[in-house]
């Protein structure tokens, strides 16, 4: 019994030393920031929070690394200060844009700050051409453009999004947004650009300020929305 006890004690001591050694590794301190650019405007890509992510594969230690993700904010910028130094392949992913095929090689240094810009091409451009407030009813019209038509997935739908803050997009006030969706379900080349899509949003609460934008999406793997600019609507 004494030998068994001593054996267990030795194992525990060894594990304790291992844990101390492991805890001595430097914490991740490399900072990585930048922005996602819309190729059609040269400005930041318009989206909502969690509208896309950066996929990162650290190639410093493995030829077959598992990806990790860095979230991009609704203004098209990203900033993460808790990454390990190393060499990464980076790719914009999971957004309403044409797939980016080529990764960008980025080198991060512990305690350092690396900046990078990525350019994407949106599937759709949504242009608000008119809006009118009559009492508590908002009527808003938009047209769609496509920077690239050949090979584009079918256009699924278009709809307004309404919120009481500027963080407006999918997941906002359902009674103002989802029920006013217009189904399209056809290829862009089948006359989508010729249509004016008019949506009516009734019964908006009096005395409130709302933020409204139009979103449209295509039938790709992610089904994320491309968005118009935001307009501010004050209900008397």
C-alpha cells in the first residue's frame, strides 16, 4: 500500500511541474486589425454585426491547421489583440459577397500590431430611390444592381429592416420587417434590375425614431443580406 501511495504522489508531483511549465507560456498578444473594402465603392463593406468573418489558418506549426475565426464589426472593421504570433493564411468568409478564392498571408508578432485590408465584391447593390412617410405608414422603394451577373445565384427576396438603433439588419423588429418581405426567386438576368420593389410599413409607433434599411439576398451557402444605406425616420 505504501508503494502505491508513493507512486501516486510521484505522478501528482510530475503533473504539477508540467502544469507550471504549461502556465509559463506567453499569453497571446499579437494584434490584428483592418477593414473589409467593397470593390465597387472603395469604402467599407456595408453589413451588420456578424455579417462576415475572417477565417485564419496558422501555418507556422502545421501543414494542416484548423481554422479559427475573427469577427468583423458592422462598420466593416476588425480588431483582435489576443492572437498568437505566427504566420497565417487569411480569407474573408461567410458574407454576402462573391467567394474569395485566394488567401492572404499575414505574419503576426507577439506584442506587435499588424494591419491588413481585404477587398470583396458584393452580390447585390441596393439603392433606395424613394421613401415617403404618411402618418404612421412608411412607403419605401428600391432597385437592385449586380456588379457581376454571370454565375450569380438566384435572388431570393428583398425586405425592409427596422430598428430603434443604427444597428439595423436581420433579426430586428419582426412585425415591421419580416411580414413586408417580397419574394423574388429568380435569376438576376430575368429582369430583376428592371423592377422597382416597393414596401409599405404600416402602424409605426408614434413619437419614435426608427432606422430603416433595405436588404436583399441570394441563394448561396450562407444566404446573408446585402444592405442599402440607413435612413432615419421620425414618426410624429
